[in-house]
């Protein structure tokens, strides 16, 4: 009985080791497919722009991200411009479309839950160990006819992302997000496609669908350009000075 127990324990450990190794092998090939670890590690900042189709309306957007420091997502509609700013220790949101007149600070939980967006490469899988995330290989699953590798990435107790990777190209073709906030669980898929290689050797998906920002088409991506640090500061209007009373004559 004791020998059987030890044998079963050994098989379990061996299986776990195989899964971990397989997950890392898939991630390494994925990294190679989109530019290679050395080039991805060299990304200091990234700028992109495009359009989101929301309920049939194209909404232009711009995104500036300084790696592991800050990101700004800016969107325009009806002659107004709103934005979300996320930094390591703070964040703000400004939506004039909803009647806001000035930026409002994010809660500490919102800031904490948004830190994964500070990855300029936009890929939480590549250096998941450095970030302290946990990944498990979940076998394969069908994604619109493609038997894709399935990797589950645990970012925190409240946020889990599941990546589906094409076994031929090693591109991520779907990300399933499960997030718990304020006692509520929200889940959704985002599909990635139209991968294109830039002149400097990076490969990015230029089309995203099904995410919270609607269907997106990216038209411009620039890596390691100059970015104004003031973009990551909220423009909070100063109160009007108290008018000086005019003495009666």
C-alpha cells in the first residue's frame, strides 16, 4: 500500500512538472512569434491609435503606455474627449459623455486591479514569473475551429485570464477574462486577429473584437518614441477666484 501511494505521488508530481514545462515551452514559442524575448524586453514605451466600433459608431482612441509606470487611454466622441489614466499608485477617469466635468480618482482596488495594463508589450504571459503570476496548462480547446492551446493565468484572487494560442502561428487568438469586483463576477472574451509585423520586428494584432471597448481596429503602433509625461496627469480645473467686491460709490 505504501509503495502504491508513493508511486501515485510520483506520477502526480511528474504530471505537474510536465504541464509546467509544456506551458513554458508554449509561452517561449509565443514570445518568439511576436518578436522574441530580447526585443520585447527592450520595449520602454508604446503608442497606438485606432477606432472602436461601439453600437455601430466609430470612436477614435489613442493609447500611451510607459512600461510598468503609467498608461493613458483617450477616446473622442461628439466633439468631446475622455480618458483613463492608470499609474503605479493612482488612477483617474474622465468621461464628459456621462456628464463629468472633471476627472475622478479611481479607488485603490481599481488601481490595483488595473496594474496589468502597465505592461507596454501588452502580454501578461511573457514574463509571468517576474510579475508573480501563476500559469497552468489546461490542454486544448476549440476556438472557432482551431484546436488552440489553453493557458490559464492567475493574476490575482480576483482576476484570471485564459489565453488561447494557435498551435501553428503561436499567436494569441482569444483571451477570456474572469474578474470579481464588489462581489460580482464578470466574464468575457476578446478575440485577436490580423497580426502584422512592424518595420522594427514586432508583431501585433491589429484587430480585436468582443472586449469592453467594442470591436477595435488599430491603425498605428509606434515603439520607443518620445512621450510627454504630462499625459499621465489629470487636468483638474482650478476653482474660479472669488471676485473682488466693488465698493459702492
